[in-house]
C-alpha cells in the first residue's frame, strides 16, 4: 500500500492518531466493562456446574483470536517496520501459544492429568505466565517508541521474533513440566494458595502499570487506545478468575475468562475493520487504476488510430513521391535516350546528307545525259529512288530525335482532311472501310502540314497492317483541353488547348509491353522487310517537337486508337487554305551571278555543275574568309549560296551577316545537312533567310533559287528560329 503513494501514518492503526470519536467509544467500553465487573464481583464465588467443554472452547477461541491478531500485526510490521509492532505481534503470538499449552495441560480436558505431562501445578504456573508476560511485553512496547525494528529484511523482521517467541514458550513449558517438582505449590485441589495469589497479584499490577502507561501516552495511536482498553478488561478478568473466587468452576472462574476473551477481541476487531478499510481503499485504488488504464488504453487507441492514419498518409505520400521520382527518372532516361539518339543522328546527318547530295546530284546529271537510252536511264532512276529513300530514312530518324527542320504554319486540319481521306482510300485498299468524323468549330493548329499528312498516312498504314482481313478505320478530329491531372500522368505534356487527330482501327490490338516500346526507333512487330520501325517514332518526335503529344490506347483483340494532339494556334491566326499539287512545269533557269560557298570539295563540284547547267554564272569559295575575299574584290553578285557549318572560324550565318553589311541588297540562300541550325546564328537576330535542306535535287535547287532571286518569299518561322534566326519560306514545295 505504501507503493500506492499513501503514507503509513495515514493508514495503519499502529501509528494513526486516535480521534475524539474513537476515544469516546473506548471510554464507553471501559465503563461497560467496569459496570459488568461491579455486577459480577459480589457473586464471584458462586459455585457453578463443571462444564467440560468450556475450557477447550474458550481457550481455542482465544488462541485463534490472538493468533489472527498476531498475523495482522506482523503484516503491519512489513509496512511500518517499527520495533514496538514487532514486540506487540510477538506478545499476541506468545499469548496464542501459551493458551494452547495451557489448554493441553488443563486436568480433565483431554486427559485426567493433561496431555503434555507435568503435574498438578503446571496449569496454574502457565496461567500466571500467560497473564504476566503479556503486560510486561506491553511495557516494552511502550518503551520502544517509534524506533525501527533493527532488521533490514522482511524475513529477519518477522522470523526472528517468531523464533524468540517459540523459544520462550518452550522454555516456560520445560520449566513447568520437567521442573514441576522443584516449583513451590501454588494450588491444592481446585483452590489456589497464597503463593499463587501473590503471582496473580503481580500480574494484576503489571496490567495496571501497562494500562496507565497506554492511557497516558502523549501521542496516543488508535492501537494504543484499544490496548489500554484490553488492559483494563484484564484488570477486571484477573480478580474475577483468580483473586475473588476460591475454587475453579465458580461464577468468577467462568466470568473472568469471558472477560478475557472479550478483551482480546477488541484489537482484533480494530485490525479487521482496518483491513476492511484497506481493502476498500485498495479496491477503489485498483478501480481508479483500471479506469486510468482504460483511459490510457483509449487514448493510446486514439493515438494509434491517428498514428496509423498519419503513417498511411505518409505512406501514400512516400508512394506518390516514389512514383513521381520513378516517373522523373523514366522521363530522364527517355530524355537521355532521345538526346543520345539526337546527338548520334545530328552528328551523322551532315556527312550523310552531303554524301547523298553528291549522289543525287550526279545521278540527276547522269539521268539528263541518258534521255535517249531508256534501259540505262532505268538503272539511274532506280539508284536515284534508293538515294531519296535513304534521305527519307534520315529525315524520319531526325524526326524521332526532334532535330528535323520543321516548317510550321497555321493549319485547318478539317479543310485538308477530305483530300487526305481520298489519298488514304487509294493507298489502303478496298478491304478497309474508312470513316471520317470532323469536329465542329475545330481550332487551327500551328504545325508542319507535310508532317501532319505523313503522320496520318503512317498511322493509317499501321492500322491497315493490324487488320489483315479488313476492318473499319475511323479518322476523327476534335478540340481537346488537357488539364494538369492529365499532364501529371503523361510526361512532357503541358496543360492547355489542343486539336486531336485520332485514328482508330478494329484490328488485333497491342499488348502493354508492345505499347511501351511502340515509339522506339527501329522497333517493329511486322515481318522482316515490311517495315523500318521508324513510322511511330517519327510521329512521336514530330508531336513532341511541335509541342504536342501522342497517346496510344490499345487492347488485344479489340483494336487500337492513336491520338495525335497538336497545340492550338494563337488567337487571330488565319489558317492557310488547302491547295492541290502544283502542276508540272519545266525546271526554271537563270543568268544571275551566284557566289557558292561550300567546304566539301565533292559537294562543291556537284553543286557547281548543277548551277552551270541551270545557266547561272558562278564563283566558288571553300570557306567564309575566302568568300569575303571574293566579295572584297569588287565583283558583283546577285545571291550568296552558302553552307551553314564550315571550317575557318566562320559559319554561313556569320558570313551572310558580314556580306550584307558590305552589300545590303545581296540575297542569301543557305544549304545545310545538319538537323538544325547551330547556335552561332544568335549573333544575327532578326535575320530572315531561306534554307534548302540536303540532299536536294536539281529541280529543287532551281525552284528555290528562282523564289529567292525573284523575291516572292512569304516570311515565316523555320527550324532555324531555335538558333536565333527567323527564316522565310517561298511558295511551293520547298
């Protein structure tokens, strides 16, 4: 109980001060006891019948009473560890044991001479020791005060006094039995003599001293109060039992022992009431602790719920962060892959296109010389077609890497779609049913028209190949708004307004692993020889380079939907009207003076031959400084035709800027085999020049020259705008 936080002086009768109510109750017990004594004392010598069961019943009850009291006092000793409690518990234990021994020695109870041996005087001496030792121990109890027991351990605190008590009882028993013949005679028959009366009077005086000492305690505890009542009852019992009667089995004999049993019960009752109160307090404390435990459990449960919610929320956040990190890493890997392909394609584009320029130029020249030899002309045409197919493969590879040179303009897809559908019907065959669904009030887009047409053609051809037994192909256009949620779930997509061009087929469909690789260059599921694997990669690159997006929806056995999103043109832009194929015309020629600047000897020779065949007067230079030297010679030129990237520390753009400073009216045409113009062009902001992409044929060169020289050029942005130049495109297919 001390561990519960309640002090010993607040809960133990051995130390708790007695209150006024307890003192009044004890005083009342004293008066009642004294009144009964006064009533019985005149009749103490009244003979009564011998009751054989009285002694064993009375002394057994007394022994149990004192033994239980001793146990309860030893229990308090464990809490308070006071020497006086140790003495008092030993006193009650001694009384319980000596009563048992007295009962066993009483003549006629269990045997005529008792069951422990001895003689006729043993019982009387045991009675005198019984009533003499207890008050003496109470006097020792008073002198002990509040000192500690002197033992540190619980076992020593209890075991030592128990052993000492047993030794004392054994010693008294030994003296009164084995030494019986050496002891003075104190009782003759059933009547005590003067010796016994002297012993008993001594016992009475010891009780009187103990009673007065207990009653006069300055700080009287509750236990002290009731011990004084016990001693007062003994003061009544001893005269009744031994002094006032002249023989056993008189009224005083019986009444005195009843007084003793009642007196012994006072302390037991107080201890039992205290035990009940302690149990009540303990029960209340346990209940309070259980309620507190339940509250703690409930609080813990609520905290666990909150914690689990926090953990779940944090887990969701971490999963989202991990997913976002994985998407970012995937986008980074994709960007790095595209950058690597772009660097590879950009690095080979210049040299490869220069080679194709030489091949195409010489094949054109050779074809012109074989007009009268159709058989050999066919060989040349086949070689020319193969060269142009190589140029197309290079263009598609650059389209995937987003490094092709685009010629965007404002386009109304709906106005061009009918002509595209006509071409698709001729291309795909009669087993494919084509349906077009045009969106109402379709927004214009800003994109390269030829790339849109190529994208639609490639998507339709892929759809046809997915429907070998025929099926439906649905081409659809619609306005679309891609929000931030869509953009977050699709890499490289910006929220905004788009125009959707969708191609849906009822073919075989694609599994997820094929969809994941569908836009990779050279990846194809077609049989060998039936596809290059660059169709979707070119469309993907064109969409990204145009600021758009390609989305693939497919399910095996149900078909595929390809959606190409192109950004909406700015408000106020006017879409160019659709136009048909230009009519065939003869190659235009001229007589103007042209300065050709080309660092590659073979390319320079091939282009010089083309210019001469077209009738132009041409001077050549291998690099920028050499070209400036020719210009500084004073010779007049109508047009500067220059490569973009050249050795010598000067690019074609820098050369054009220097030349125009000398001759502001000089016209300029660039030819390049690179994927896109270099950034050194940023030194010439606002410069508007046309570009001719390598490889080109003689008729392409002839048209571009006439467009530039004749001045019929509509200003527009080209891919060189990324390098800081704004280039113009002349009407026609260039």
